[in-house]
């Protein structure tokens, strides 16, 4: 017997008798014998619980835990202990998509709360129940614009995270959407370049705030010309900054999208995170994925259901807004619990702490005279420094001391040789930042 | 308090967090860049939050509490050891852009899980970058399209999909800018070869097939279908939604499939999380490996590393997919082992056929003969109740209902998938409840029409929800 299989020999015999066959193999007679797998599988032998623990201790031991000054789309953030305790409850963890509302009200209600909070943060009217991540959310926003405007060109700022751009490129390629890039100057989206590219083929404009370089973009005055051009204005945003930064709603955006990772989700080697999307009321029927709505039951009692489903794949098939079925529901719950705990004051406090830490660190690093600022723009929790020392060697040196240094921009863009994108979130304390500065200075002496 | 939203229990001044005191000076954000509108977020204590979400959880139903025979969803038990392994701080705290030499463990998980899935499916390599099944479908179709494009065969932009397929199949084709050709099924729900031949031409990029199909029937002509498609210059895509039926018994690669996706949250026991995160790894034959999404995990000179290549379809996700889900699937595979993997499909199929034989006198069985991992009925034999009524009444007996009104080949579809993890006693109890409900439908149909009777809420008004959408808290105000 094995713990994953409950049947005794007697059970199997009784069941076969009921079915009217002699052996289980008889139930597979419709499969051509040439494709029945006869050989033993070349797989490892089953491990007991004790053995898998040992094996995983060995494997995980090959990952190095480091003090992180690296962001670039994944951030070391505060995760209150309450979250894991609640999200690991089996009623949330082991349930399926809430197709049967009478026994899924817990799930449906937290999605409703998630939608409410995303609308509140972004300053927009409607939100969906989540998509996969920030990059696919942006791709979905692109398709919303293309379908809504019946146009086929997208403008995207070069100051958007290149990983998001890569995903946009893939989706655009297969759907034959034309991409045109908006220039950046001093790590900031060029408004002149953006406005010059608006024409009657442009379905939408994608910018990121704070952008890839950590710069807080001033997007005032863009919504009007974009809308006058009958294009949609799409902002990819970091939700953890929205308690303090001007919202997409205030900026005049039609769609806000992004990654909810910064709302308390661990970096976890890239996933699971959660993509979110919010939009103006006019676009509600263009949104992809699940949407939960409030209604009443036969007794008039408030309850929640999946709604506006005529947008979705199981009803509309090839005419659906998107093919998304499973989303990242449990991670949406993770962020709802985070936002509930942090609440009105905590979200702003965390944002300001990250902001102040990054500014403290930037100043301290510049003081070493080994770096200078790459731009004079306002930034949030990430900033670009031009290094007077070789960034590759510096990062390797810091790595040996247990420090995960900033992103070596030269590795992703040859024009940015010896530039480095540092990050300091709310998780870094003064001592850790001072320690980084000391070690950076130590590198100078080593050389 | 029980039925309130988190916003409705908020009281100004309360907090549920504790942050370290900042030791650096406060820096101000330039005024013109700041938020001017209010922020109406809840103000609640930690205990408020714990009680609120614990109570919400009690309004849900999970696999740990009872039988969840949702067809096509493979709601097998999610072993607790998987979660424990995924909670390891050396996985949870790892940054995705850490240098490869400091993330060898994570890369090993990806590489070794791919190897195990390859052995089980007969394909060469898997990419875990897709986040879910439908994402895997779109990724797989991109590979299919790109294969033809790189051969300068620009005409091939059509995908053949049986009418019995999941809605995600045609929707995924649209996401990739491909056209769908729907082929009708035979009375048995299988592919109609004659009809398939009629639609074959040099514009067909490939075919998407779920096998066993959504009616739970194995495509017995699969080898002929693959041969026809390949002779036509087209590729075969295997939708892994129903892989559990065949796990350890038969391999899609051996049936002639070139590309497939797997739902780790179905076949490989990772939790569904109320609708995600899942994981939809895509596997391909050797000649298509270069087309897999960027980046791939490779093993060279005794080191794992990430590699991007110019022939790839490109990136489909910000990083490398839902890593912690893959850790769970890896744990399941290692604890299942080569000795037991052959049992999965067999026991799943045994269980489905046992339910089929036990209920066929009470529920209409549209397709006779052995089913695979799931059985589809077409409503009650007797009595005045619909499949919806039966589903709702099942809740009163403590079960999650099966999938209803899918597949669309039948008007009253009731699709039951028991999985291999369920005992004979569980199945017997469920069968007894289903038979009781069938009898109730004859004797007292109103009992079914008004069901459920024991849940915290009764049937909800879907029409009202769609007509006047209330989708956030402030819509109530």
C-alpha cells in the first residue's frame, strides 16, 4: 500500500466485479497497445517524508540567502505573519474557482474586496479578480486597447521594465500588433517623443510609474492629447506606491495594471505573484478574466457571484476577451490581507519608509565618490548610479560578502555600461545600508 | 459582523501592523507627484483581520473537508508535505535575478522536474514559464505558429479544435492571432475522422486535442489522427487538462503529439488556491526545444543556468513562472516515485468507472463502454429536476457538486471526476447520496428545485448581478 492510494486488493476486486471486468487493464483496451507504456519509468524511487525533507534541505541549501539591494521587478517586502496563517487555511488553499456560489462565498467576497481595494488604490472605477503577473497584465491591457479602438499600433515607453517589454513583444508579434517605442531621456519618458508619435493608428500608450529606473514620471498633460487622439492611456504602476503617489485615476489613465508582488508577497524566485487590472467604467466589458459582483439570494440576503461572464472563454470561446481561466486567486487573497492589515495609514507608512531608505542610501553611496547619479529626476525606491568602478566586479565582490547588489544595467543594455540600479525597500534598516556602503568602500581598497 | 465587508468593520485610528522605527531622516516626495484624493482603506486591528478572513474561509468548501468531484478539474488531495517544502525560506526569500551560482537549488528544481515530466510524457523538455493551463495553451500555440513561420510557411494560421473542447482552446488560438476550425464530434464524442479529412489543407498549423476528451473517452484513432496531421505538415497539440487518466499508463509523446501543456494544479497535486496560482508547463519534442519561451534552464559544466536564445518565441512571463507551485509538484513526484506512478491513471479510471456503473440506472448515460478518469451523465433518468437542481441538492449532502452543463454535447451534462485518491467508502457514500437525490426528484422534486437548504446563502440572482454591476465596495454607497 502507498499513502496516495487507498484501495485494498479487496476493494479493487469488488469494484471490478461491479464494473464487470476482470482486471483494471481491461478499462484501457481502447488505447492502442503500441502506446501503452510497458517499460518501467526511469524516475527516482519514492521518498518517505523524512527522506524528502533531507533531499529538499540539500537542494534549498544550494540557494544563497542574501541581503538584497536588488529590485528590477521583484522586491524584498514586509510580509505580516498573519497572511500565511490565513492563506494556508484549506478552505482557501484547496478550493477551486468559485463556480458554485452557495459554498464559495468566502472566496467570492475576498475577490470583491480585492477589486474594491485595487479601485481605491488606482483611483479607477472597475477591477478584475486578478491575472497572472504584472507583465501579462500589461499585455492584456494592450489587447483591450487594440480591441476597443479597433486600431493596431501601441506606443510603449523605453523606460518600461525590459522584462515587461519582452512579454509585450511576444504577444504583439503573434497578434500582429505593431509596437513603436517612445524615447527616454535621462531615464525618463520623453513627452515630446510620445506626443510626436500619436497618430490615427495608435490604439494605446503604455508607460510605467515609477519606471524601470525608479524614476517617478511626471505624466501631467498627457491624458488630454492621448484622449483627443482617441487612444487609451495605460499605466503600469507599483501598487505599494499608490498610497502616496498620484494615482492613475488622477493622471487620467484609462487602464492601470501592474504586479501586486509589492503588497507583501515574497520574491520566491519570481512567483507566484499576482497581476491586477483596473479601468474606467466605459471599459468594464473589455476586461479579461473573472469579475465578482454583488447580488442577492432568494431571501434578499447579500451575496457574491462571478458576473459579466459573457466576456469569458467558457461562454464566448474564440470571441472571448482573453483565454484566461485560472488566475492567481490565492495571491490576490494574500494582498487583500496585507492591505487590510496595513490599511489607510500603514500603506503610506511603508511607502514613505522605502522612499526615505532609498534616498538615504543614494546619498550615502554618492558620498563615497565611487558613484554619481545618472539623472536628477525624483525617484521612489530605486535609483541609477554611474559607477567609477567595474560594476560586474563590484557585484561579484559584494556577493561573496552575502550582499545582493543592484542590477548591472550594462548587462541588459550596452549603452548603460557601468551603471547600476540600486533598490532599498522598507525592509532595509540603516545598519544594513551603512554596511553596504562600508563594503563598497572596502572594494575600492581591495583594488 | 459575520456578513460584513472588511470596509464595514473599519474604525478610524485602528491599525493592524507594526513597522520598525525608521532611523533615517524623512524625505519628502515632490508635491506635484503626490496623491491628492483620499484613501479609503480599512482601519482594523490584527484580530479583526484574523477573524474576518477566518470567517470568510468557513463560507468556502475545500478538498480537505470532503469529496470534490469537479469534472475536468482533477481535485485530488494536496499533500501537506508539498506546502511544507514550498515554505522553505531558501526558496521563499530567493530573488529571481540572483546570480545563477547563488540559486542552484531553485534551478535544479526546474531542471529535474522537467526531466521527470519528460519521462512521463515522452516529450523532450518542459518550460515552466506559463502560469496556468490556458497560459500554457497560448504558449504552445505560439510555438506551433513560430515553427511554421521559421520554416517560411506563412500560410499556416489555422488550428483544428473539436467542438467538445474546453473554451480555453479556441480562446487561446485567438490570443495567438490564429483562426479556429471547429470539427464536429461523432456520437461517441470522439473526433470524426471523415470530417477531419475534409478540413485539412496547407493552411492548417495544427490540431489541439484533449485526450481523453472532455467526455472522458479516449480517442481510439489517435495514431491515425496524428499520422493524418503530420502528413499534412501540421503539428499536434495535447491539452493536458485530462492527463490524470493516462499518467503512468500511456504517454502523449508516443501518440504523436509534438507540443503539450500540463496543469500541475490538476495532475501533480498542487492546490488550486480558489482559482490559482496554478502552473502550466509546456513540453515539446526535441526539434522544437529551441522555440520554448525564454529563458530556459540548462545544465552545463556541472552548473545550472538560465539561457535565452534567438529562436525562442520570446518571454511569456516576467520571470520563470510560479516557482513555488513547481516546488510542490517536484515534491509530489519525488514522494510518488517510479514504483507508484503507474497506479495514478489506473486507479483514477477504476474509480470513475465504478461511479458510472453504480449510477447508470438513475442518471442517463449517453456514452456506453469504459470511460477514463471522468464520467459524464446527461441528467436524471426519471423525475422532474434539472442537472442544476441535482448539483445544488448535493451541497445539502455535504459534497461539492460535479461540473455541470459541460461538455456542451449534452443538454444536462453532469461530469464527475473522482481522482485516484478517493477510497471506495467515499465513493459509496457519494453514490448513495446521488441515488437518494434521484429518488427525491421523483417523490418531491421541489426539494431539489429549492436546494440548497443547508448552506449559508440560497440561490443567487445572477441576472441582477450582471444588469446592475456592483463590483466594488463604493458601488454600494
